[in-house]
């Protein structure tokens, strides 16, 4: 491959940001064509190496500027970027940030433009580079990045973002996973997948290997027959998995002279905890933030174990404890604390210093008075949305006060709500005291983010964990001592093997359980481990050395947060040397990319740190492809999705067909579209007109003919296969509180809900599946899916396609969520926009109910007998269910199962 001559290339400085997503380009149709886009991601023993390759051709008759944009995970390090233009390669070179910055600053002084790579979401950051392309010229972009997948609540997650913004002739994603321990489960999730696209997704798996391929044809990528040039691919593609754990001492894996030790023992008892929640109630928390905090706190309090002790401290200008001391998490105390949390109001300043010190004093007093259970863990969880404004306001002084008070005896976790708080301040506060910091993003799911964090620390399993290796066997070992180990997480240690290492590599892991010390011993045969990684298809070689370097750099950078200047410089120097040696773009390095002669633009793409995102709203981060003839005005193609809904075909509810209706039954006026929710205009039955004969000019009322009330849908429509009546309309008229709608131990499903009789719809419906363990709670606002204690919120009418072992969960843009599997009843939850708008329940394949089904609706799938029609009135009959008679009447109802506007049907109806 040709490379540019030294005198014919210009340099662009890219201080790169880290994120993980599939690259996207946005192009003006028929000018810039992405004819190939491939992603090859190889995960070897949790370490992911991803290569994104995009090939573009300029079909215009003029010179065009092409901007390559890409989203990657924040924890990923870019290792290479190159462009190939007409056979000439323009590579990227990693440099120390200071040297690269000098080159960039010189370019800025010459008046050349600069592009910025920035954070674009909670998990991703964005990288971009621009280049001019001659007519008919082809260009290939290749980006390589690496990351260590972290176990979170029992699963590893690989995230790719798919946003090509146009149809791509050759689009292919390949994800190869190799885990010597064995893959215990694997599932995929997508926010753009349709039933048609799902045919392009294949997954193969054996004990240790998995291959996920996504290769859609052009026709499958089309948004709709009417929008043949627009792509439906726009969103996230996620692969989640976990590994088998048969050895308590963990798994030691060896490759090319380096080792990694993964430790996550199963079946350990949870250690009781003493936790104090320190809640900011200053004026800036008013509104939705304090409302969501109350909501999350109530849920978290309900998740406390009866063996735990807890207390609450709310603070603004002053700090106030809920109780003078910690109390047991009994049902009575928890309910009282929930009432207290409900009444928290936001006002006043922010006194962080006094609030944390009060929490420490409560724990210290309890310890002196021997009120803390033996072997228990002490935690302080701080939630704040702003910098200190009352009392001690110097961040350094607060950090010093807190560290001296805690003195290594307790763990402090800091949650920063929004972007008005100094994340660097909170991060140092937490890392100085054995905890961690987390950003809570202001969004509709902020309460879920808080609950999700609590789940991470809710179940401590071990304390004072230390890894021990023979000193004559290893060197350059990463962090090998940890204060706490939590359920669902994993401790990772990596290092080098010495040249004369033994044939059998042994290790010990010591720690403390609730009431005893424990030592795990594990051994690994070096030759066998080396041989396991010889497969060229599923791994990239020498990956474990890069894993060791990646982990070492991450830990060195974390240590710099809580060290003094002299030691900090030494740590940064070590991290810089490793970054340069292994070509990682980190906060200490930059990548300089050469460009063709005559292209004077310089761009800076620095890997940002979390605190640099202050006073900034994080958006969804659509990547762009910018195009314009050079010398002319740049045009940017909008990346917003079309307002036209895309409906997938549904079969088996009541016939088949594609949902495309937009009119409503009985609608009173035009439909407006606001935020994806359709609202009807109301035409009043009483209006006013100017009465010419009225001397006073006062408007007089004029009535219009009464409009018949629209036909309403029933509460639920039940398909009854095998019965003399094929469906039953059920109206819930006397439902009170939470109701058990369906329960079938044979199917392993349970459906509960709350039906509001006045509004004639469900306020919430909750579906619980036993295998795989899954809970889906739907409300009119959104759907919350909880799996392995991890909760995710999804907005209605946003495409979702998730495949888990033994279960498929999908949602289309019409607002229908389906839970299905080959041998189960299919359960549907619908956000219905027609008359009687609200949450609706649908059932399919009801012949699969077992003989043990029960519940308000489940009873109709047990012993059911229809009495003959009444001779005097054939519109009435009696339905006997489990020996109890119900009056049924034939009525006109609106069938909501096919989506708005619904279909008028004649249905036997019963009231419950």
C-alpha cells in the first residue's frame, strides 16, 4: 500500500475521545455513497477489539468534503485510524498530548478550522475527521478501538451504535466471542430491529464460542415502501453475556507470557450493611429532580434486607437526620422512612461538608456503642446536584475533612445529579474513601439510574480482598487489593509471567466473609492455557498483553485523582509511556493524522474526562455526514427520524395486515403530533356566534346537534380457542387496587395490574417471567424492563428487539410490546391512542395455558360453560366459570388489538 511522501502530507491533530458504537455517516443522496460498512468485533476473554471499516465514493462532479463521525464507548481506547484515498494510505500516529497540541495550536494561529470530538451520551463519545474527496474518488476509513468489558449486575455488555443514515449495499457486523470458562447465556438487544431486519440476524453458539452476524440486504434496510431511500437502521445494537463459574478461586487465563485473573465467586452469603443515605434537598433540586429522588429512595428503601441497618440525612443549608441513630430495616421502620422520604421538599443552600460529617459521626457513635453487627459493612451514599454553597465551601478542605473523619473505616459513594456539580470534586471524594462516583443524568429515567446504582452496592459479598501470587513467578501486576466485592461484579488482576515461570501457575485470594476469613486457591496449567488461545478466527493474538496495558493505564489514571502532585506526575508518566508503547489514545495522548496536500484543516479530538461535561446537556449523539462542494456553503443533512410511523405486520390477533390507519373512530377534530403522542382537538358541543339581532352585541349560545358517543373498547379482549365463543370482552367495573390478572405456574408467568375504572384503562401492568428471570412494568409513560437486577426504561413507540434464552421481547413504532416464545402464551402490552386511550393488555396463543392458570382473567381459561341463548332475548346468555355464573350480553365494542383507529366488533361482554 502506498503511503504519502513526507512533503505531500499535512498533519491533523486528533485528541481522541473514547466511545463504543458503530460508525455512521450522513450523506446527501446520490452524491456521497457509502457502498460498504463493516464492523468486526472480537471479544477474547472479555477484551474487545473492534475494527470499523467504511468505504465511500464521491459520485458528484465536484470536489466534496466528507466528514467521518463515529461513536465509541467512553471506556474504550482508540488504537488506530487511517484513511486510504485512491490507493494512498494516510495513517494516524500516537503522540504525547503536549507535542500534538503544539501542532494544533500552530494551525489555529494560521486561522485554520478545528473540529472537536465530544461526549454525546451517557455511555458514548464521538470522534470525527474531515477530508476532501475528488470527483469519482474512493476513500476508505478504518477505525480500531479496544476495551475491557466490565461485569455489571451479572452481565458483560458490548455496545455498537448503528446509524449509517443511508442504505448501504454491503453492510455487515460480525461479533466473535471466545470465553474459555464457557458462555452461560447470551442475548442481543436492538433499538432499531424490525421483524424484516431480524431475518438478517443470526447467532451461533457452543460452550466457549459465539458468533453474532447482522447482514441486512438493501430491501431490509428500507424504512418503508414509500421511503425506499431512507434507512431504518438508527440506534443501538447490544450483546450481553456471562460466563460459567465452576472454580470459586476464579479463572486464570494465560496467553503469550501474560495472565489475567477473573474473580467472581458464586453462592456467597450477602454481608449485612449499615447504610446512610445523604440526600441533597437544596433549592436547585426542586421540581422533577426531587420528585425522582423521592421515587428512587422509596424503591431503594423497599429493597433493604431485614438484616441491614440504615438512616437518612437530608441537607440544604443545614443537615438533618431522620433518626438520631441507625435503625433496623424492619417493615415498620422502612414504611416510616418511606413516609419521611415522600415529604422531603427542596429549598435552601448546599452544605455538603456538614452532611457527610454527620453521617460519619452517626456510624462512629454506633460503632463505639457496639450497635453495628459484627462483620457488617458500613456505606455512605451521597446524592447532590450542585457545588457546596453553605458552611465549608472549599472543595479541597471538604475532601480533607471527610478523609480524616472516615479514616478508611467506611466507604463513600457519590452520585452527581446533572451537570451543575463538579464531578472531579465528587470523584476524588469517593476514591479517597474506598468508593466510586457516578453521574446521574437528568432524564425521565433518573429514578431508575439511582435504583440501578444502588443495586450495584446492595449486596456486598466480601471485604478486604487480596490476591497473592508467587513473587518469583509474576511481575508488573495490576491492582491486587480491593476493599469490597459486590454481587454481580468481578475483580480483575493482570500481570506478566517471568521467563522461568513454572508449569503450574497458582494463586490465592484472601478475604473476609460475614463472620469468617476465607482463602481461595486456584491453579492453572500454563501450556494448556496458552493452547486455548491459538484459534485465529475468534481472537486477535497478543490480546492479553494489551489487556494488561489497558487495565494498568486505567488504574494509573484513576490513582492520579487521589494523589499528591509529585506522585501524580510519576503515575502520569507511567501511564503516558504505556499509552505510547501500545498506541492507545488516552487523556494523555493524541493522534496525529496526515491528510492530502493542500488540505490545511486541523482538527482536535481530545478524550474528555467526565468533569469537562459540566453545564452541558447530553443529547443522543446522532453522527453526521457533512457534505458540500468546496468553496460553497456547507449543507448539513438532517438526521431526525421521519414523523411517519413504521408499523410491522401483526399476525394472529384478529386476522392479519399492516397497521397504517391514522384516523380515529369518533374523532372530534384534527390530530396533532406532539412528542410522538397524538392528541385530539376537541370540538365543543356548545359554541358562540355573533347574533346580529342582539342590540347589545353580546354573543348568544347556539347549540349543535348531539354527536353520538364513540364506541369504546372493553377493558380486555380474551381470545378463547376451543370454546363455542371465540372471544370474550371483559369490562372491569369493580376492580380495586393491584389485581392478579393472570398466574400460571406451568407457564412460569404472572400478570398483575391496576385498572382505573373512572378512566377506563390500566395505570400500570406488570409481567413477571420466571425463566429467564424478567420483569416488565408498563405505564402510560414508558416500559421498565428488569433483568438480573438491572433496570432499563424504554419509551413507547420506539423500536426494541431483544432475544434472550427462551424468550423474545419486541416493540414496534405502533406501541405494541410483545413477549413471546415457541411454547408460551404470548403477552402483549399496547400503548393505545384510540378512544379510551391508555394502556391495554393483549393475549395470544392462549391454548398454551396450563391447567393451573388462575386470576381475574385467567379463570376464563379453566372450567367454562356457556348456557344456551335465552329464548326471549338472544342478546343475553349466562357464562358459568368455575361454578360461578356471569351475565353476558352481546354488545358493540371497539377492537383495539389491531391498533388505532380500531375495528367495530360484536362481542359477548361480561362485567367484573
